[in-house]
C-alpha cells in the first residue's frame, strides 16, 4: 500500500494539488471568457484579478497537500506559518483587485465625454477617491493581519490597544501634514468644489484638473506642463473654477486709440468681424468706451465663446482683425503722441505733431486725396462684400489638427449647457 506520509507522498500530493489548482483555473477562465463575449467586464476582470487569483489557488493547494502528506512534524509549525502569511498576502492582493474592478465598473457607467457632464464628473471624482481609499485600507488590514500571526506582535498589539489614546495623539502630531492632505482629498471628492476635468486658474496658471488623489492634485497646464499641488491647497486657498456649472465664458479685448477714432464705425466693424468666424458663440458682442483721459481713448470689446480655449483664440482673432481695420480704413484712430513747446515770450506755439507711423500715415492720406472715383468704387464694393479670411486656422487651440488636439485636453469633457441666448446689441 502506498505510504502518503513520506517524502515521495509529499511530492505526489503537491503535484496533485497543483493539477487540481490548474483545473480550477482553466474552468474559471472558460467561464470568464464565455461571459466576456457578451460584455466587456469579463475581459477587464480577467486582466485585473487573474494573477492574484491563480497564486491564491496555487498556494492554497500546495498548503493543503503539505499538511496532508508532510512526514516530519519538526518544522510543521514554521511551514504552516509561512503558508499562512502567503495566503494572507495573496488574499489581500486579490481583494484589492476585486474592489478596484468593481469600482472601475461603476466608473465605466459614467462616461464624461458627453455634453452636460457635470454630474458625471463629480461621480467620477468621488469613485476615484473611494477606490484609492479602499485600496489603502485593504493593504493596511492585510499587513496588520500578517503581523498578528507572530506571537510577539500579538502581545505588543494588546499593549498598543491599552495605550491607544497616547499613541493616537503622538501619531496624529507626527503625521499631521499627511493626514491633513488625506482628509482634504476626501473633502474635495465629496464637496463638489473641484472635479476631474475642471478648468481652473491656480497661481496665475490656467489648466485642467487631470488627477485627484488622497494627498495631491495634478493640474495639466495649457502648455503641457504639470503642476502638482497638495490637496490642502484647494481647501485653504481661493482659486478660480471656470467650469463650476458650465464652460461658457466672457472675455475682453482692450485698445488705447486716438481721439479721432469713431466708436460707431468700430462697433459696426466688430459685428462684421464676428460674423466671419465660428469661434464666437453668438451670445454677447459689446463695444464700449471705458476711459477717455490724457491722449488716448480706451475701447473695450466684450465677446463670448463656448469654452476657455475658444475664447482665447477669439480674443486674438478680434484683436488682429481690429488692428488690420485701423491700418487700412481708420488710420485716424491709430494712437499718436503730441508735443507742444513754449517760445521765449510764454506764448504757446504748436511746433508739430509726432505721429506713430507718420510716413505711412502721410502716404495713406495722399493716396486718399489722389485716388479717383474708380478707387472709391472699389472700396465701396469691398465694404459691401467683405472678403472671407481664414483667420480661424491661425489659433493656438483651433484651426489645425494639432491645435484641436491641444484644445481637446481642456474642452472634450467640458459641458456646453442650454441654448445660447441672443447676443447683446
């Protein structure tokens, strides 16, 4: 009769245990593969928990075989202790993988690449923090369970529990900064003040929230840099959130012009400029003279766009188009510096005017005086039918494939809420 309590029996028992574990693994793989044909979660579960599951089965099978066939009991206690530690470690890994899979499955139900996704981004942020927190708790419990398998640590554990108040105070003082960041991270996840993909301005830097962890926040700046800030920064320091409820923004473009500029003509030209671009969302277009002191008239243009990158390109486009219009059709509005000198008798004598671009201005004035009726007709025809220019292609965030890809980092997940109201007159 075969003797199982022998070294040969130990080897045979370990082999049988491993074969049984492999059979269970194969059966589980078939079930998961069959489930993944209809739904994506089977493939995700397999890639996430496959390794800890297989190791847990293998270690459990070998431990069972060793307990049943070990011929020498001298080191049985130490061997069982080693296998117990391995089982706890594999179980901790497997539990963390399962929790991560389940929370990831819940996150998959809230896609943020859709319009009006404010609620979805809030849920995504909360689930990310919960998944990280659950992982940390599972690892801490696993490490504590392993330490408690040692008799000496159990005695220390009893003493620790007896003096938990003192140790908690000491630990809280020692880890004050870390604990503050952890609590701040949890607070950010549930108070809805900051969400993943929010566009914010922090320390005069404009960018998008890329990642929120338990201790720090990663901000993707518009020029592809990353700004890493502690979580406590966003709970103790004011910051601008441009997508708190929606992404539409109002921006200004200011000009310091000469007193001879015509705001009425400039306002008409602004309407014409905005009608030739898709960057403007049609909500607001206002031109006002906000200041008129000393030698300049300050003109402010207010325009709106669907999001921050588009507004940036729209402001650049309006500024460029107005400058071109001033040079070509309204040279009197170009800023000038005037100087008056006093003669010996104290009488004022205007010696001259120093104008910016005086030579070009003289040429334009002479051209206007000498131009015939044909040139006047051409200018009138040009005013009646404005030339379409491809100004949208020159933007930092619009017009080209690289610009659109750069803007997608800031705008692909930003909602555009509601109907656009009529623009202001």
